[in-house]
């Protein structure tokens, strides 16, 4: 691989946080297997039974409180010492932040924040547990600051811009089958390389694409030790 890489762009999914004990939403034993998506992750579900939705995300936040960044999160943060590093993540946890990474774009929102139900730009820190009756400054019910099914992923345009400026695009723990995030692969510059770290990758190795069939911590350590310039 070309050793003259400067801007590393990481695209991370649930697989990287799974090693910190956080459950995935999709896949075998994922949370969607045990819940009706429309009931807990859609505007319609929130309108029908807001407390059910709030309880679900309150529980996710409690899980996040006891989770800690794993070696993969820490390695990415440490790479800022040598490279320009940008993270685009599908995850709503704050493990990248807690590991020390400084440039993070959350595509699907942040579990540590809440927002107005009618103004997505009116955002607050998520304190304790949300309940029906907790309102924003505009008087609307507070909701988790996450993107639900049926809602626009407004930050995808920014994610595409970041990807278009990547010298090396590194995918970790994402199925890469969910749009619009899956379209980021098409935004990687032709002259740049892509690395895909996942124990069950959805794409095969090809031109400018290296596939490492390992879990996040193992695969990233291998990438740092064997493929990135020292």
C-alpha cells in the first residue's frame, strides 16, 4: 500500500462498540430482533407511545454509562499523533470521544444528547432519564438526539465531503449495506486506498481495497503494525 498517507478517515459501525459490551442493533441477536422497529425507532412510534421509546433509549444510555472504550477506540485516538484523523460513525455512543479522538461526525445522532421534538437544532445534554413531560425551550417534548427510521440523515453530505478528501478510508465494524452510509464507498478518491475490517465482510478484496477479516481490535492493531507507515 502507498505509505504516503496523511488524512485517515475512519468509518465505524456497531462492530467496534460491540467489543466494549454494547449490543448491536442489527444482525444475529441484535436489538431489532427483540423489538418492533416501528414502535421504538420511528416518529410514528414516538407519537403513539413516547414513554416506551424513552424507556428504550434510557436503558441504552445506562448501558453506555458502564461501557469503556476498547483498544480499537484507543488506537484510533492515538493515530492523531501522526496523522490527520477524521471519524465518521454510525454509532450513537460516545466511546470515540472518551478515547480521546477529537474530530468525530455522528451520522445517526448521539445517545448522550436530547433534543426538541420539532426543532432538530435545539439540542441538550441528556441528563438522567427522559420521561414524558420533559420539554425543550420551545415547549415540545424532549426526545433522544438520534436519527430514527423514516428520518433524513442530514449529515451524509458532510460525510461524503470528508470521504472525498481521504488518503486512506478505513471501515471498521459496519455491514456497509445500509444506505445512505453505504454510498460512502463510492466517494473514496480513485487514487486512495480503502481498508475494510470486519469478521464477516460484505464486500470482497479488490483494486485499492484491502479486506481484513478480523474483529475491530485485532484488525486495527494489524493495520497499524503492518500497513501504516511507522
